C-alpha cells in the first residue's frame, strides 16, 4: 500500500526557505519499497477546523487533509506533503513554487480562475453565512452589514464577496482586515465587540464556537453557495497535476469516500453534485 501523506513543516515563513523549497517541483523521494516518487507540497492553514488544523501533537488533521491523503493513496508516482501556510501567504507561495497545490477550502471564483488552475471536480459544497453575537437582531442580511464593522481576511472569497458588495452599495460595509490571519481570532473579535459580524463557512464557525465556548450565532439565510476545488499554479506542472487529480476526485465522489469524510468531519454530507 502506498504510504500516507505527512506534514512537512509545522509552519512556513516565506522568507528564508528558498534553499529548502526552491526547485521542489522536481524533488523526489524514495519509498520503503525503493520506488522513486515526485514530492508535491500542498499548502493549507493550520487553524481552520474542521477542514485543516493542528491537533495536540501539531499534526495537521481535518477534512481537506484527509481528501489529499486519499488522493495520495490512489495516485502512483507522487507523494503529497503538507505545508502549513498562513492564508495571506498562500497564493504567493503557490506563485513562487514553494508549494505546488492548495487544499484550503478555496472557492472557485471567476477572478481566481483567471489566475490559477482549479480542479474541474469540486470536493466540497460550502455555504457563506453571517455570524454575530448571540441575541443581536439588527443583522440578518448582507445589506444589514452596511455601515457596520465586519472582520475580514485579505483575499479570501468571503472578503471578496463583501468588497464586491461595497462597489455597488451606497453605504459601505466597514471591513476590518485581521492582522492575525486566522478566522478563530476574528470570531473572538465578534464575541468581544471589536467587530459587529463575520462572514464565513458555518461548519468552521460552529467548530470554533464549540472549541472556544463563544456566545455567537449564525443569522439569516446563506448568502451564497460555493464549490471548493484544489488549486494549482497555471502552467505545465499545474495542468499535469489537474489532469491526474480530477479523475481521482470523481472516483472519491462516486464511491462514497467524500460523503464518508464529510460526515466524519462535519456531521453532514456536503458533497457537490
């Protein structure tokens, strides 16, 4: 049986790792049976439960992690290693070839698809919702966020959605970009009243609420529904990986593996049709 993926680094600093990671697209490793395999570095966050986060042993676990591990098991000739990467450095790392793929609940958007390659097959069906402090009744829709402070991470799909809304709104949503770069800290800012609301995925939100015992609640109806894909740099290697991984994602969907993993990590079957 093909060996499982492993966590290469507990965190990544994009400055100072040139000697380690440059040229990694051609890096190879030798398996226990002497087989040479190409190493593909996969970027993901380490604080985004239940999709990708570090456990007590500092090992990356979660839905996205398990999906990549399943791909690793089924794809001969390649080994997938994880690199825990802050969101604000994720696409810079991809563009500079410090990682060759991103599996981090990245929603397919037209803007992103102009710059990067996405798998045709999505591996998760995500929702976008609003979360506020429990008992608050003045916020139910994205329009209700106008004139209010909303936590944001630069460049993520939830922030892009709000930035697009501001382009056509008479009264802007006041976006407070996080310096920490983690959704869990923004949710604590909602709890502490530093911001009025946050927009993100409800599964992650409920996981963080439970972990930190936060007095928050999701309000209103989902703003949008997104399909999540694995992301590659636009180029020869990206095209090659996309061509290899798409059939495996389709297989994982058809044989029920994605449904099983979704239930395991989220409690429900959030599998794209």
